[in-house]
C-alpha cells in the first residue's frame, strides 16, 4: 500500500477542502471504488489530527513557561502587580 506524491496531494486537498469541484467529484468517485484509498485518507486525516494536537500541547507549554517567568521572576514584579490589579475585584 504505497502512496504516490500526487495521491498524497489529492488526499490533502480532499481533507482540507481545497480541491476544485471537478477534482473533488473525481476523488469522491475514486473513494467509493477503492477501499485502499479510503484507508489512506483515514490515516492521513489521523496524522493531521495528531500533529495538530501536538502543536496545541507545545503552544500550551510555551504559554505556561512565559506565565511562570512573568509571575515568578523578581524583575517582572511590577508587571505582575499591574496585571493582578487589572483582574482584581475592586
């Protein structure tokens, strides 16, 4: 079950919804006739989802690191106090 570069691009266009109408219809027809192609689409979609989840975790980790620096390091005390005042109940 090898996948050519052209097939990979077609699958991506299908998943992302970027194919033109004619190509999209042709790809849909191929999907109905080719179970291997349907499996490839499923696995490529799962791969994209995994990459997206990884990216979100990385971003959350980076945001948390910045938060820790801004609210725990002495040189950022003034900034941290201003932010706390903005969100405190007055």
